[in-house]
């Protein structure tokens, strides 16, 4: 999905493998454990029965202890030590500005806006760069930098239960990197994610799901009463105004590697134990479809779908600003998580409609002189019945988002015309600013 927009999230997960984002963004972190696995923490007797040891040693000694505990829980051996450091939140924000966004240009931001607005996921004029900068500064609690091989913990308030849990998560990434070589072995890097964001989204889910489950095992086995109290208090008092202001699709997309990734790795554990999880690093998942439906991993590989370059067909002034793969996850988000709540389909309907995804290709075009966009999404489904189900749901979605057009497969909007076509197990959604350009797109796609 969108090379520039999703690159920011995947860069955070690929270059900093990975940022554990606590609170609302990191339900897979401390708050997720407290909410899902220990509801008693939110009752009148929190943390009852947990050990309350003598005062803990200094932070570095605690980290040594946590590393040893995580090694035992995860069953992976380190190849060497990791250099550790601490950052304040102010230092973290500067790190974000210096590293995450150094190659994110104003043109990238404009292209992202055009793409996401065309899909109904973002309001025009939304300041993506500032939002991401503020969000990462607000949310990141700790990270392992796979480029420099350094571990960082954000420690403005000491090394309490949340920080200890964060360290268990992040040290799991150290073990992953030292055993499987995240960048060169798994081919999970910023450059690789620009070329194939679907594959990177799947790999990030494996990495984060593995680290999340290990973190939760650590908490379940080694948490003290103070850890539990710290995490509970954090969960009850945490506020995340930047994340809360995010468009609906972003909120779901940010937690995907942690939540759906955790479910994917749990499926592997249930099926074959740690050996099955370890084997996944030699045969990595390739699509969000495999993450959402782990029973389809590894056999159900995504199909390659091609699209012609329509720049010439659209005429003078048009240029292609992006192309790639949408994937099952973003197909679902389009239907269920549009920026306008009135356009959102019920979650169950959107999940069912996107579940037969087999492969896709999308392309987005923009005419800067006329400030207008064109879009093509070609999707191949597992069966003709799956294509029909998506067509019916898309029609319901389009009926909510656009005005009725001259036929049942045409709609109008302030930005132009929308069309939908189905041929066997393949569907086409395409849009253009007017009927003349829509016809040009249809002809270039060889549609009747």
C-alpha cells in the first residue's frame, strides 16, 4: 500500500525494529496485557498474589536480568551484547525528525494526500508530516535500531514496570536480528519496503507479533507487584491526543503489526510451537492476507497483477504518482474505515468482502495544473463468487460515499466520476475527473 505513506510506518518498524508504542497505539504492549490478560488489574485488588521483592538493582542490572529471562522464554541465543542507551522524550523527538523524515519530501506528502483522499481515507489538507512527527514522538516508548545495533529506552520517569516490559519487547528484536538478520536476511529495510510494502507489512507483523507474545510471557512470569501497579496506573492514566486525532484507517493500521501479528504468531505456536515460529523466519509471510488468515500461510501466495501506465492515455498534464499493491488489509480499510463515518460499511461485511482477495495492483495519477486525480484498482479474487461478493459490498460503499450515476456501476462525486467493472474473478474500480477521462481509462484497461 502507498509507498510513501506506508513507508513512514514501515520505516519505523524496519529501521527501528521496532518502536513499541504504548497506550492506545500499543495495545500489544503493557496496556494490552493488562486489558486482555489480567482484567483483575482493573478491579479493587490489583496485582494480588504477585511477588514483591526487595528493592530492584540499578537499571542496567535490571536490563541484564531481563535479557537473560527473555533468552530463556524465547529460546533464541544472542550472538553478542547490545549497546544500550537512554533518551528523554525531547531527545526522542529530535531523533524522529533527524531519521524518520529526512527523505520525506513536501512532494511525497502531497502525493500521499492525493492518494488517500481519492480512496476516501483522508481529508484533503491533512498535515501528514506533522501528524507523524507528533505521533511518533508521543508514542514510542523504546526501540532497537537495527542499522546501528543500539538499544534505546525512553526514560523520563525512571525504569519502572512499563519500561521493564518495553525492554523485554525490544530485546526480543535484538534476538531476532542476531539470529535472522532483519535487514539482509529477511530483506526488511526501508528500500525493500518502498518496493513491496505488502511483504514488509507481513514481515513486520511476524516481528512484532513474536516480540509482543514474548513480552506478555515475560510479564506473566516475571512481573512484580510494582511492575503490575506501574502498568495498571499507566493504562488508567494514559492519554494520547495525537493518536486520538488520527483518521480511522490510521488507528487500525498502526496497531496491525501488534494485534494481528500477535494472533498470527499465536496460531503458529499453537500449531507447532517455537519451531514453527522460527521456521517462519526462513519462509516469511508475503501478504497481509496470510497474517489475517494464518491457515493460508505459507501456501496461499499473492498473485501478481499488472496494470498499464495510463499517463499517456489520460493526456497532457497527467503523471503517475504511485503504483503498488493494496492488499487485503487495505481493501478492508477502504470499505470499513473511511474518514467519513457515513461511508463506512459494517466491520463484518467489509471483512467478508475482502477475505477472498488473491492479488491486486493499483495506480494513482495526478494533474497538477487541474488539481485533480485519477485512480485504478484491479483486483483478482480467489473465485468468481468472491469477486461478486466484493462487487456487491463495493456498490453499497459507493452508494454511501458517492451520488448515483447514470447506471448502477457509475457514480458521481465533487471530484469526478467513479466506475466499477467485473470480469469473472477480476474487479476494476477506476475514477477520473469527468466522463471523457473515465472513458479514456476504460479503453486503456480494455474494458467494454
